[in-house]
């Protein structure tokens, strides 16, 4: 079940927008009993493939469906799966009265990591160009990394530290981290799985298997000088931990709960993004900043309290 609260207004807005379309409702009906690729959906609904692809992206961005790029007889195909059978929206505020202080949010530039372990292939791109030389892990400590808008590496991790509000007696309901990312392949490869894991305060939260490194079209925000052959965009993923467990795009992934994170023991929260050495799919990571890819955001931490 997908549960939404008015406290999470951005998420609520995305889902409401995604459902406010007859085309998208019909797509969800088709996915009621089976997975479908975009071409088959277009044929069954008698719509252009471009129209279906656009509406699938809206549903995917809202977390209502998941897509996976799989090999086909000619190239690849995008297969769609509905992620929820039930939807519950609560319009009641958790504290009964709205106050802007019940949301603590920080957007962290992707280059502002505080620690890293990097293995080639690897690199950083700023708004004006690539940090030279590429494939040199030492340059992940170059001062220009602060301006990075896209970072990638084949193995290892990056770690960020987020400041926490000063109050010690708050009742935290959930913590979320949202970011755009994908696998890392030579040029790009839509069939290149990678097991990407995040840790909060050194506690493993869960792993997402990215289906590939995406480059079939230009990213919506990419500057004109970025070559077409480069990685172009990723998928927006959200990890959440609350009092009932941990979730990826609102799908349960582990039993780690808020108490396990010891959030109020100090004034910093650490977020590590990486690939475990024993992962089944070691396919690298691309992390997008707000000026690259498809989503106008860096790494966002949200705490509802």
C-alpha cells in the first residue's frame, strides 16, 4: 500500500498529478494483471508511443510504477510494472496545526561529500566542463569538486554530512533522502545493472538495483556542450526510514527503524552512497546535480517531525 500524508506535500502533489489523467489511469488498468512494455501499451490503447512514454515517466516520477530496461529482439525495451495495489491519502496533519517547523529540509550539492573511496572509471563534471584528468581518484579531493554537477565511479562510495536542527526534544516521524542516479558504464548501457546501497549514520538502509546507465536521449537539464555519447540522465529514487521500517519509493526494503539511526545523539547525520564489495552487480554509480539529468535537485534530506 502507498500511504501519503499531507505533511509530505511534494510527494502528495506528484501522485495527485499522476492520477489526474485518463491516459495514465488506463495505463494503470493495463498493468493490473501483468507487466507491459511501452510499445505494447501504445498498441492496446491506440496511442502514439511518444504519448505513452511521456505518461509513463509521470507515473514513474510519482513512484506509482517502476520501469526496467530489458534486451529486446531489436535493441532494448522499457517494461513497466505497477508498484502498488492500494493508495491511502491522509489529509490530517500529524500535529493538528500546520507549522513550517515540522519539516526540516536540506539540499546538498553532489560535490559536497566529506569522504570518499573511489575506483576508476571515475570523474566529475562541473557546470563548465569536466574536471581534468578523468579516471584519477585523487581528483575527487580537488577543490573544484564542490562545484560538481555530475559525479561517477565504478566502485567505492561517497559520504555526505547533513546538519541536524538543534532541538533535542522533537518527535521525528521520518527521514528521507532523495537523489537522481543510475549505473556507470562505458559511454552508456541500458542493460548494466548495479546494486547501489545507502547507509544512514553507518546503518545499512537498503539496496536498489539500477537497471542501467541511461543515454538514449539527452537529459532535460544537460548543457549543450555535453556529448550525446555521455551518460544523460538517471532515475529519481527516495529512501525513507520511519517508525515501521525502511522504504525505497515507499516499497519496504528492510526492517531498520528510526530508533536504529540514533538521529538525535549528535548534530550531524551521515549519508553514504556506494556499492558493497560483495554486491552481486558491481556496475558503478552516476549521481546527478540539479543542473544535469532530468531533475532540478541535488541530494535532498527531509525530516518530518
